[in-house]
C-alpha cells in the first residue's frame, strides 16, 4: 500500500522530511485490513476493536488508527457511509471501502 502520511503545512520541516521518508503507514494498513474483512461500514471504535482482536501484540492507539483512516480517506480508498453508535451512545461516522 502506498498511502502517504499526512503532514500539515504549518508543521516543521522535520515533520515533512519524516513523512516523505516513511514508506508504509502501518495504521492505514490495519484500518484497510479491518474494512476489507467487514461486510458493513464500521465506526472508528469498531475498527479499533477489530484491529486489537486481529493483532493483539501490535495495538496502536485509537488516535493512531484515526490518522490511518484519514490517510485512506485522503487517498480516496475509503468513504463515509452512514453513522453508527459508540459504546457511550454518541453518533459516529461509519466508513467503508470505495
């Protein structure tokens, strides 16, 4: 997979250099794997739960997985598809492959 890490324009040059040198985005790969194996759109909380079940030894934070999901969105590989409820009862966007 060739998803570039996201860097803001206002980030320091070192961040841009680090992102440019990064060949693979592990979090994006894990999110993509989760969405590939799901028959329904998933919210970020469900993606994180699925990743933790599939890869218990590599458990990126939910924040890191959200960044991976955003990379996939910016790359045009996934899209928002409805909403789901979090464990706390809040609405959250659901995501699926394009």
